[in-house]
C-alpha cells in the first residue's frame, strides 16, 4: 500500500470516528419514554423545588439563558403556551445557564416569564442540573408527561403547543 493511500484511509477513519463521537455528544441524555431524572434546587423566590413536585402535569423542562438570542426569541411563545395551558395541567420548570443574576432577573421580567419554577445555575454548563441532563447548548427542552416520562426533546414552541392541544383540550 502506498503512503498516500494509507494517509487517505487513516483520514477517512478519523473523520468517521470524529463524526460518530460528535453525534454521541449531541444526542440528548434522555430519550422519549424514559423517566426524567429528578433534582432539587432553590428557585427564584427562595423555596426549594423538585422537578417531581410537578408530577401530574405536563411539564416543559426549559434550559435557557438571558445572553442567548435564540432562547430569548422562544420566550414569547413559551409565555403564550404557559398562559393558554397552565390551567389545563401544564407547567414550565426553567433552568437558566447564567453568570449574572441581575441580567437573569431583567430577562425574566422583560420576557414575561411568569411561571414560578425559575432557577439559575451560575456555574453555567458545569452546574449539577445541566450535567444531569447533558446540556451543552441552549435552548434545550424536554417535554414530560404527567408521569414524568420524556415525550419530546428540543421541540419548538409550535410543536409543544401542538402536542398540548392534542392532549389537554
């Protein structure tokens, strides 16, 4: 075998291996049908809250950040979904990936994020909940059924609304 052939084969194998590793890195830690992992955090109002406190409702586990343009662009849609479906059995548990508490507070107020389950992890992506869910980019979302099972990962607000409309109305 010539050196150039060997080099091309080695590069192809490295490329394929790298692509596979990137794919495994990007795959959400929990898939449809799996139970969401519970956690306990101190939310914005000072109370301790667990994800499991919201069992019996459809829940959107929402990772976002005040500094994240796509996150902020999704927030008005999430506000509308919360407003329309909260009384029917839907809630949102937001986990902010942040460095600055004041910026986080301003974003909540400006974007109208009225749901009470708001937590900010100032360790950014190294925080315990982000690590538990394998979050490395935001926005990231998990839609959970009333039993706490994952029914969708990284759905758009439009898709979340469609699923809730089918299941709650």
